[in-house]
C-alpha cells in the first residue's frame, strides 16, 4: 500500500515538471493600459459650504489606448475626510460621477482628500488622482435674508467677511419646517453698562419663534420662545421680539408680554395688554412698537396700537405691568383715532421720532401719517405732524414701508416702484424695477454700543434695502441696497445686488 502511494506522488511530480519544461512560448504577454491623471489642482482648495462650486477637469494620458472607444472609462469623484484627533474612521462622500467635476459644496466643514477614480472598462483596473480640499463656513458678518419659499421660511446670508460678498445658502436647512416667515429681530442686552451688548437674533414665523445660534446656525428646540415664558398660550404666535433700555417685549396680536432687565435673563410672565384697573379685558395690538431708539434713558415711554379699540396706548410708566391711555396733550390729532393700523416705525431723526400710517375703516380708505416725538412723551408736545395722504401716488395700495433713520423721509412701494416723500410734501419716485414686484423695504438700525457710533455701521444703516421678486420659479428673489442722496428727488445709486432667494420678507445685519 505504501509503495503504491509513493509511486503516485512520484508520477504526479514527474508530470508537473515535464509540463513546466515542455511549455515554451504558449503565453502571449500584453502591455497593460496604464493611466496617468493630470490636470487636477496642485494646491489646497478652500471652498465655502453652501456657497462655492468645486470644479476639476482631469486630463487622461493612456499608454495603450488607440481612442477607438470614447466611453472606455468611467469616473467617480469621492471626498474622503481626514482623520481628526480621537477619530478612528474616515467618511467618504460621493460628489460626482461625470468626467468633469462640478459639485456645489455641501460637505460638512473639514479637511478632505478628493479622489478622482478612473476605471478602464476593458482591463477593469481603476486608477486614482488626488488633491486636497478644505470646506469652511463663512458666517461672521453680513445680511441675513429671510424669505418665503412656498409658504416656508428660508434663511440665507450675504456674507461680507471676505474681500467679495458671498451668499451662503439655506443656512437653516437642519431646522424643522417653519411656516409663515414674518421677520428677523435683533435683541441686545440693554441695561446700563451692558447697553447694546450680547446681541441675539430671533426668527419669527407663524409656527415658531426661536433664538438663532449665529455661530453654527444649528437648530436647537431649546432656543424656542416658549422656554422664555412662564406660560405658553395654546394660541400664541409671536409677531415681534424687541428690547430697549431696561426692558424687553414679546408681542403677538393677542398677547403682549413684558419684562424688566437688570443684568439677568427675562422670563415673560402674564400678558400686559390691558388698561390699568381693567385687568382681564385684553385688547389686540399691532406688531410694531413705538419707542425712542436713540435714547439710553431707563423706562422710556413705549407705545402700542390697540387694534381692538383703534387707539394709541402706552405701557404704564416705570414698569411692565399693564397699559395706560395716552395722557399727553392732543394738539394735532386724537389718540383715539378710530382708524385701522397700517404701519409704524422708529427713526433717529430729531432726537427720536416715530412714524405711523393709519387708514379709514370705510371707502375710500384714505390713509394718514402720524408723526410723534418720542422724547416728549409724558411732558407734552409729543405730536409733531399729521398729514392726510391724499394725492400721494398709489399710497392706498402700498404694502411695504420704511423711514430714513436720519432724515424725515417716508418710503413706500407699489408693484415695481418705490416712492418717497418728506414732511413738507415733496415727493419723488426714484426706483423702477422692470418685471419685478417689490416685497420689502427697510433701513437697518444699529443700536449696539460697539456699532452705533461706528462709521461703517452708520453708512450701512443709511442704505435703503429693497427686496423684490421676479416672475417664475421659486428662488427668484432679489435683494438690493441703494445709496441715497442728501436732497430729495436726486438719483439713487444701486450699490449691491444679490439674487437666488425666495420672496424677500425681512433683512437684518448680522454683526461680528
């Protein structure tokens, strides 16, 4: 038995060796098609997330390709994260499958190796070229643009942190669906030596109002307004969140909550939109708050418009307890106006001035301008001007307004045209935007102690901001700024123009 096994092993080795020695020239060896990938960036590419498009055009040099198969190669582009301290695994992102890379950068901030993978479909061999990429988010300073896209809020940033303006798109894309965008409010700590510091931003919508984390723009449910309130009414929907020296307000059409600030966070308690001695008989209010924005005095008079009873009222002097009827002398108009609210806004003009437009409740719905000198409240002489706006072009159809921060100029828009006038009745129409509809007018007031006297901020707050929308498409909104003349009627100069937004609703400057 053992002899047989040894014989078989010997026979097998003999056959194998014989085959090796006899097999001469039975193989045809072919040169492999080797690829060299050139044309990729040689230096680190720095791109801004949600702003830039990463582009690359590879050049393929092959050693054994006669060009007879134009679709011989397939392409894949991947971005592989570099390991950070404490990490053990990289993350790979597919960013393209075409020969020429054109990728709108949405990668998380970080460092990446971008690989160009080229597969030879004949040899099935994949070749690789690589370059470095850094993705960052430029969110330090610029214009926050709140717009409406199919009824939902969208927030973009026109960043001014670099040499050239860049638009950072959809910076709240991780937030839940926020319906009915209304405005963006900036709120400062406004108490004595902290006056105009600790800047906070609030996004106000029909379904939620929340503070924004302007460092990361990551949505956090804990920042919603309900966590600043002792009680949250089931039917509460904020329309304004604002602050002044020693006070903060949270306003909706049905509720006004107030609080005094003494270096601590405010927790809003019970509603205060009722008259002294009439507790529980609440009235509805407009969203606007009239106050002297240039004053640093504690407990300035603050006025609201009572839309239920069609009258101006003020918060009770010395606190945030309730409201009072206006007690200053009526020289030009009655505080009990009997008219519907249209608009109210504050300016720095003449030591602090508040403008309001109201209209008759019946046809022909004539509109009226009320001009109030806020520093005089409580001391008489608060009424500065009363103008019946008859003969002002199309003003009965105007839906957006603004007032110059330093001049007594009131702006309004109808369709594609911006009109404005002064308190002496001089009128002009400086802006016509062909094939567009104007949806927003605004001047951005800077109130922070670090910006109120800064020449750059002062120049920015004198720019008229115009939001408009072109016909067709979802992201067809445009935001422009204009440099204004010193004399009414002279030409306006468009200084910036950015597009690609939803329908513009509000614009606020995000300071560093």
